[in-house]
C-alpha cells in the first residue's frame, strides 16, 4: 500500500530573491555595507579587488558579509583601490 506523502510547504512569493537580498544587506554593519556598495558601484569583482589590494579573496568576502572587520591599514588599501577604480 503506498505511503501518503504530504506536499511541500507553500512558499510565499512576497519574499523573493530581491527582497531577501535587500534584507541581507540591511542587516550588515555599516562598514560592511559600504565596502560592498563601493565595490559594486566601481564595477569590480571580488577577485579583481583582491588582486588590486593584495588582500585574500576569502578575507574580503568576510569583510563584505560583516563577519570580520578590516584593520585600518586594509580599510585604507580597499578605499584607495575603489576610489581609483
């Protein structure tokens, strides 16, 4: 006798990918949001920023996600590169 399988829970379309992305951005610390937005506005990829600053790609990702705060020296390196991009 076949087992009864319940359907997956209904998904709300109100919280689509763009809404989730905006929510993620709003929960980041100001400095993390600033680094991410400056990089996106400059048109640089994370890899290009990593190559230009000499800061490891993983470390830059952690900065942008708010999991790690850059030291002042690295912060200046990032801003210097993004200002010239």
